[in-house]
């Protein structure tokens, strides 16, 4: 999707950022009539720090399938969102190397998943509060 030339300021309630970011983002919607994309809607939001979200909106909220890139960390998440946060099944690719595929809750690894670090070490199993937890299998390289 190509963004429009117009830029809007979106309500913070619909555009949660990574922890520590509280500024109002700049929004450049595509296929949207206002900063709040129509329900159901597809759009692209560009944030002031260079981050972006492209995907589904419901009632003006980032909810559904989409892709979020954080300019500060270089991380990219593709998957399900609820109220602006990664939640459900998805894939997080880390700029420093490695990736996580599995379940998330409020942006944290929670439930079953597969984590591979930058060195190629892999873990398949349970996660709780963003950490390995319970049963799992670790492969060292």
C-alpha cells in the first residue's frame, strides 16, 4: 500500500508503542478517510520515529492481522494484533538476529512457541511472561 500525502495525528488509545514511547505518532493512512481507519479497514500508519504498522483496523484500533516495524530496535512482528499490541499467533524477527514464532499476549511471549537466538540456539516449548517456562526442548549449536 502506498501512503497518501496527508498526515494526521491519531488518538493514543489506538496506537500503542513499544514500552517507553508515549508521543503521539504521525499517521499516514492508506485506504482510510481519517486517522481512524474504517471498520473493517486496511491501512498503513507511519509513526514520527519512523516505525510503521500495516494491516487491519477494527473501530479505529489496530486489531487483526498486520505487520509492525519498530524503528528504534529494528524488530519486526507479523501476525495478530489486539488493541495495538501483538497478541495471538505471530512471528517476531529481531534485528540483532534470531526470531520467535508462536503465541503472544499483550506483546510478550506467552504459551507455545519456537525461539531461535542470533547464535542459532533453538528452544521449542512453553513461555510465560516472555521467558522460557515449563516443558520445552533446547538445541545448542
